C-alpha cells in the first residue's frame, strides 16, 4: 500500500459516524444517493440513501479511486488489456455485449451468429423434435444460465431446460426423470472441457441416451467451451461446438455460448434483449464519473461496512420469486472475485476483503432470518431487489403486499423502535439499499447482472486486488483427484474418513 493510499484509508477510518436518521435530517438524501436509470427494458431505481455513505465518505472514496487508478483500470478492461495480471489475460465479458475493444466485439458478434444459427435450427426442427435440454456445467457455467432461465421462463419456455451442476448422481437422475431421451439434447459447458464434475456427468448423460435407445448419443450433444478441439476430440461434431474466448471468465460467461440454454429456452430475440440491457449498464459504468457512477457508488458503500465497520457479511433479498436464485449467483460473483488475501501485486491485503454474501426471498426470509437483522448483535448491510410490475396474474393484493413488506423492512431497519421491554426494542440505524425495477424482463435482468459485475470490479480496484482469478478453488480439487487416483497419504482425520466411507 502506498503512503497516499494508506493516508486515505486512515482518513476514512477517522470520519464521524452519524446515524441514518441524522443523515436524512441533514440533507436531501434522495437527490444525492438515489437515481433512476433508463434502460432498454424500463427504468430501474438504485436507492442507496439508507446507507451511511455521505459527502465526507464520498470525498474520501473518490480520492481513493484516483489513488488506486480506478479510471485507468476501467478503461484498460474495456480496451482489452491484460488486467488479470496473475493469469496474464484480458477480461472481455463486456465485449460479448458489444462494448469493448473493436476486434473483440467483432469476434463476439461472429460467435453469437454461430450460436444463433444453431438455436434457430433447433427451433426449426433440423435436429428433430427437441423438447428438453439437460445443461451440464458447474460454477459460472451453471449458475448464470440457471438464474436467467428460472427468472424469465415462468410463463413457459420454447425448450424445457434442466441445469445440472452437482456431481452427486441424484441431481442428474432428477433431470433424467423429467426428460425423454428421444427428445432431449445435452449441453456440456466447460471452459477447458476437462472439468471433472462436468465431464463425469456428461459421460453418464451419454450412457442415459444410449440406454434410452438413442443410436448416436454424441449427435445429441452441444459443446460450449473455449477449447473446441478438445470437444471435437471427445466426440462432438464441430457443427455443434460453440466456442467462446479464453478471456471470458466462468462467472462472467453467461453472455457467451454458455448462454446457449438461455437462448434456446427464450428465443434469440429475447437473448439479444438480455445482452442489450447489460450493454446499457456497461455504457453507464464506462461513461459516468464520480458518485454518479452507480456501480462505483455501491462499491463505496460496500467498503464502508466491510472495511470501516467490520461487517463480515452482506445480505441480498429478492422480493420477487423469479429472482430466487439471484443471491446464489451473487455468492460466486462476489466471493470468488474478491475473496482474496493478497493484492494484485502479491503483497498481503491491508484489511478485510469480500464479505460473505448470503440471502433469500421475501417474504419467506422475514420469518426465518430477519430477527437477527433487526435485533441481533451483527451489523449486516442488506440489499432489497424488487419489481413494480408483478410476475403473476392473481389479485393485485398479492404484489401490493409483497412490495409493502419489502419497503417496510428497509424503513424498519433504519428507524428502529424504542420500547420499555428490551426484548421488544429495535436499535435501528441498520443500513439497506433498494433496487426497484419497473419490470423484470430480459433487458432489466441483464442490466442487474452487469451492475453487480461492475460493482464487484470497482470494489476490487479500490482494495487493490485482482478480482478475476480464483486460485482458491483449486487446492481442494487437486486433493480430491489425488484421493481418486489412490496412493496418497493424508492427515489421520482424513484417512479415517476415507476408511469409514470405503474409499482407499
């Protein structure tokens, strides 16, 4: 950490800590920390007024952004420079949405056209009757497609998609039980086409097709990978291999051919709208400066709690059943990106990095975990996400009650309530932010995901870490391979567990 950066952090830590009530009394919080952003699918309000971000903190974090080279790092990402320094790679998921280095945008467009041709051919019946797709991946290759499909196909899908990630055979068998081999395609999603869990599940899926009477199981497989030669070597015809660039990381890959199941389920026009919504957020993030930049603003508020107030977790509650998988998606995006203990230059970090991301769905979560949020000893910043337009055709009372509960929780966390009986007292001054969409559709969902990608990137830059590698997931996988291969020796506890399970 440079002397300048250290001095800024010291200054931020020394700032006064007014309560949320005092902050609202002192100025126009809505004007300063709440904004509506017009997007292709409708406007979205980003309300950070119930956080402790104020003018003094904003000034300090903007000085930190300048000292850590935020603007230059942002430009370098969009220009396709190798900002993933530990792996010497560019980070070009925005190019998949049409915003980035010209050559990368052109390459992404060509790959999208290839994917569109296959999607259109399947919808036209060129591969025969296709009613189901079993999409096999793990991590970002599964979480993104699962989120988008679950959120956007509640009124029906053109192809019924089942996303399988867990190597536990129960997950794959559950998908088999809902599909007919004669009308099912298999998508194998793996950047390297060597991922153990994915390739094991893929082999079992081929056997299921074979046992179900499919004469040419490989003819029912679509490969989604950055290494197309390996997919062809495995047995997939090159016409059904959909490549994507090696500069696209797994948790940022649903915009690439990893999004094939989304396009197959929704149709290409809707997938294009999904990309357009994300691109609109890309342009905002690239062009807006200072606290007007919404992902940067959110990152600054996040660091108040993680770095300055010692909050070890952040909760996300979607008050929309269609977004029930959003907290799961954010867990990987945020914790795999910023859960680091060294900075980009290899030196130790100087404080906490990513908090634990967790959450659930309102109103269910109110009856499970909100006791701790309101009256527990942990200070946990909360994000609420909701849509004004309902996703159902029932009595409007359902949606009105849903939104009333969402907004009431934020108000209650901030205001608290005094009582003579301590068990009935609420301390208040507990922060929350609210993201309120006019509607939830492909474009707004794309924008929401892109917003969180950029928020995560901005946090990483301000903490001087590299948010684009993930070496922390490798050691356990290496030991698992050693166990399967046999011959390795482990600690007494692990040896006893292996013996008890009959694994030698």
